[in-house]
């Protein structure tokens, strides 16, 4: 049996968990995480498109939280009565005793029972997903180049993204840029038809941001030839084709699923209160309802916000970070309610274009892109990480994109069951 450092055990080293540990400062805590890094998800799409070295989109947990103890492993179970969490590491199973528990396990990809989705579609959530997606797209260019049959070549060059939220919009924008830049090295493919399709169930893409910015993003993507299909559902993914709810089918070998997340499934098995979406119910101090010594935050929790009465926070980094700030303070001193007014929203569209809404001001085009990048750079922890990112961005301004396909990574598919139900 192992004791958590200072009695505080944090499950999950993502945005929420890592920031709680960092902000707890000198006292420290014990973090259990699957990876030894915190993934800065807003930069994931750039890791996939090659404007950023993938390693630079993550922050090493041991450096980010120098006072915390890290146990690399998979949380398997919680015994509330004995205050013990069971963790499976690479070499053994460890029981960790805690005085106070922080649940920050995040979310998993949310899928729908669409035939073929779990077998043929790619997910886009982890660093591994980003590297796999990049490899997949570059491999498709090679396959199209080697193909004699024009129809087959065009199917290799058709890329379907499902989900018109931030992740889908940013991914289709950046990945189409990657292909656009790479094509200079593929003279045989220049006359071939390429198709980029973004499918969204709602009547418009980016429905979480002001309509004017969403419309700008849609216009910009359409101008680049991206086929945006709103009010449309993916109905089936077959080997070599997809079918949509409007009755059309499209030959393609690439379907990327970015249509949402759901809270980590483990939390629903622990006898703590969860809402209808499976999020842990917490009070305004981030304490799990009915439990004095258990707290939850981030994507796996339904966190009430005093600044938005009647609404719980959406699953975003900026909310996870502010919740972490509040919780770190609450763990150290007299608990106070969580209160955060959102400052704005930003997104990149590739090709030096972006959209941003910051303290009521709206920016798009180059200015939107600049504001988006500046914001992320500001938010990224650790000066050394910021410098690496600035160096990558500077290099990408002056040199052509790297089109190396890194081998050795498998291609993770969308998992219907989630990581802990397998
Ligand atoms: C592609 C993409 C782009 C995004 N872009 C933006 C953006 O631009 N702006 C924005 O505000 N938000 C963005 N988000 C949302 C944002 O990433 C999340 O809201 C945020 O990461 C939530 O933080 P979290 O700590 O709750 O979860 P996560 O950051 O997902 O962390 C969960 C942690 O739990 C660990 N874990 C999971 N299961 C186990 C287990 N069994 N045992 C041990 N550890 C486990 C994981 O390894 C991870 O460290 C994006 C998300 C994605 C997927």
C-alpha cells in the first residue's frame, strides 16, 4: 500500500489534473496518469499538420509539477470506504491510500452506433491519434500517386471529417493545408481531383460561437474547396466508401470522427453521483455531492459556475484550467465557490487564417489567426515549451512543411467502448 503525497491523490494528468498539481505548489500531491505529459489539445491539430513538432504540443508532467509525485498507470478501481485507488502500472498493481481524492479523468471519444465507424474511422483526441492521422494522410498521397486507376486515386484523395465543432473545423483546415503544400512534390497528383468534406448534424458549423464568426469560417473553408454538408449525418462507413443521411455515397478511405466526447466511463461505476450525461455531480466548490473528501473537475464533471447560473461549464481547456485554480485554492484553504466568466474563443483555420472572439471583440482572417496563436502561446505552461513552439512556428513561416511519414505508430481507430471498457 502506498500513501498519496500530502494525502492528495489526483486521477488524471490532463489539463485539469496537471494544473491542480502545479498550483498546489510546494506541498505537492500524487498524480496518476496514463502518460507522463499533459497534452495541450489546442495545438494537437498543428502537431498533425506538421507546423509543430508533435512532442512540442505536450508538456512533461514531472517538469510542469516538480513538487508532485507521478505514478504512470491506469486507474482501475476505487474503494471509497477504505479510501484506496487501485492502479495498474506496467509492472504491477498498486493500491494508493488517499485523504482527499481529485477526479480529473477527462473524457473519451463519443461515438454513435453507425455501421463500420469503429472499424474504419480514425479518432482525433490523443497525440497518438494526431501522429496516426498525419501518417495516414501522407500514406494516402503515396497510394494515390502509385495508383493507375483515376477513380481509385480520387478515392485515396477524398477525406471526410465528421463533426463541425472546433476539432473538426481546425483539423480539416490544417490537414487540407498539409496536402496542399505536400502536392508540390507529387506532380502526378496535381491534376487529380481532391475532395475534403466536413459533415455536421446541426444547421451550421461552429454553433458554439457567434454566427458571424461561424459564417466567416464556413466561407473561408468553402473558398478553399472544402465541401461543408450541414444538417447531414454519417450513416455508414464501408471499406472504401461512406454513406450520408441525404442518400449520397462517397468513395473514400479516410473518415475522421471528431463529433464529440463523453465523460470518462469509469466514474459511473464508482457509486458517486453522475448526471444524465455521465458527468460527476459537484457543488460550487468542486466537491462531489455527498462526499467530503472527493472532488471532480474538467471534462468528467458537471461543474456549476457562479458566473453562469443554471449552466454547468462546457468541456474546454479554459474552463478546466480555471476550475483547477479554484480547486487548488480550495484544497489549501477555506473553500470558496467557483466563478469564471469566459474571456473568449479562438480557432485556427490553417493558411494564416483564424477566428477569435476576445472580451466581446471579434477578429477573423490574419488577425484572428494571430490572436489565436498568441493566446495559446500565453496559456502554454513553462517558458521552455513556449520557446520550442515559437521556434517551430518561425521555421514553418520560412521553410516548407515537413512531409515525412514517421513509421512505428499504429493507427488508433475510433473506439466505441472507450479506453477502460475494452
Ligand atoms: C482535438 C481537440 C482539440 C481541442 N481544442 C480545444 C481548444 O482549442 N480550446 C479548448 O478550450 N478546449 C479544447 N479541447 C477540449 C480540451 O482538451 C478539454 O476540455 C480538456 O483537455 C479537459 O481537461 P481534462 O483534464 O478534464 O481532460 P484531459 O485533458 O483529457 O485529461 C484526462 C487525463 O486523464 C488521464 N486518464 C484517462 N483515463 C485514465 C485512467 N484510466 N487512468 C489514469 N489516467 C487516465 C489521461 O491520460 C489524461 O491525462 C480540445 C479537445 C480535443 C480532443
